[in-house]
């Protein structure tokens, strides 16, 4: 993704092409692009969507699109089913405590 300097708390190489040929990912992804990034066919993605296995799409006009940042977070969370994912993503973020040496 973009390099704004400073430390990042995520790996910006996940779900993206090699560093040399990388272009910024769009904010919203078609089913074809989302499936490709997750390593499955478009048909499998559609089946998973019907079965409630992937996050909800955003409806824009007549198109169903998936948020890139939400898919990344969903994968990092272990790809939970949609109902579990909705609970996880709505939970307030808890501050982490610094470990003492």
C-alpha cells in the first residue's frame, strides 16, 4: 500500500503483487478480484457468499463490492464465518499492555 513513513502494524505485502510491480489496491473489489486475492475461483467465492462464509459486500448501484481493508482483516482473523466476523469486527478494540522485561 502507501508508505507514509513511520512504523506500520501490518504487513503491506499480504494480498498484493511483488513490491517492484505493485500498484495501489482499489478500496472496493469485485467478486472476481476478491476471489483472486483470496486464492479461490469466482464460483467458489459466490458459493461462499451465498453460504455466509465471507464478509458482507457493499452494494453500489447494482454491483456487490468487497472492502479491501475488511478482507485483509478477515483473513488475519482466520476467515471466520460471516456471523462470527460481524461480532468480531464490531467489538471495541482493546488497548494492548506493554510487556515488562
